[in-house]
């Protein structure tokens, strides 16, 4: 069965014109995650938002590093499922 790739995406935060940043990646590249595991933490104003893995697999890419700004809909990283 071919591997599938799932994007970790910044959700709509409901904060008009407010920049969010990646506070901390909670798992390293190459780490195995399960669906729903916390993967990355965003800082938006005084609030922190934990983003969960959309699928189980391996975190294979980070498109944004810590302390970089992000916007809703932006891909933060990729999780590959069915890795051998």
C-alpha cells in the first residue's frame, strides 16, 4: 500500500489581523505520531494553541521553524503514513 502524506495546517484562529507564530515543535523530525497527538504549539497573542496530528505516521517535513510567523491555511509540516 502506498504511503499517504497528511499536512499539519494552521487553523482559522478567529483572531482578526493577529499574527501567530510557531512556539515549539512538540515532536522531532522522524518521530512516530498517532492521530490526535500534539505535534506543534502556536502562540497567538496571549493564547497558545496545540495542533494535533491529522493522521498517524512519521513527521517527515517541517515547513516552518520555531519563532516564525504563520497564517491560517499555511502548511506547517507533513506526516507520512504507512512508512516502512
